[in-house]
C-alpha cells in the first residue's frame, strides 16, 4: 500500500484504477500508466500537477474526512509532502504494473532518482564555486554600470542637468 501524509498529518492511500488513470490522462494530459514511468516522473516534478493528481486519486478519502479540494491542495504545499506523495505515486504505479514490467519500471525510477541527486549535487557545487561567484559579481557590476549609463543618457537627452535635484535644494529659499 502506498501512502503519503499531508502537512496537517492526514494520511492518504494512493491506488491506481482504470477510471482514475483515464481521468488524469484526459484532464491533465499525463499518462501515468506509461511503461517508461515518464508520466509519474513528470507529475512528481511539478508541484501543482502533483497536488491535482493526488486530489483525483484521494478525493473520496478527503471528502469522507470533510476535507475540501482547496483544503487538500493547501495541505499538499510543503516539500516533504511533495516528496512523500511523489514516492507514493511511484510505488502505486509499480504495484499497478504487471509483474513482467515491474523490474523495468523500478530501474527507470532508480535511474531517475540517481540523476536527480547528481544534478542537485552539481548545481550546489557550481553555485558555491568561488569562480562562479566571481563571474556573478562581475556580471552584476556590468549590469549596474550599463543601467547607470542608460540613466545618465536619459537625463542628458531630457535637457535636465544631471545635478538638478541638488541645484533645486541649494537654490531653495532659506529663512
């Protein structure tokens, strides 16, 4: 059984059936039963889509507990909830998949997980690299200089002196 817990502590069971899969495919254009697992990977990486798909799959459980679609959606928005719901979707799809295809699907999910981890590690390494920081700083300086040049040209073409605000303050009558 595949479950996830929302940010309010409510547990939901994810189970696939034909009508739910067809509704998700029709309403959201995602084929969760795709043999390559691409539908589940796409949903797990898109927070709003994940919340909507989980609503389709858990709607009866939520309504039985007096939880509206809006309250359900709001209770989904937390990183750990998304992670848990994505994992529950992957497990539910694996359980739903015919046994002869499960090994292939499991391999797809494992490779996707490794790829995600590698990409995140590389992203952190790149962002924290001193050379990258120096390039960002240089780009920011260039952007600032370009902006100042544009502002100064605008002031020059407007006919106003570049120090108009200072002149006005200095020429104001004093008591």
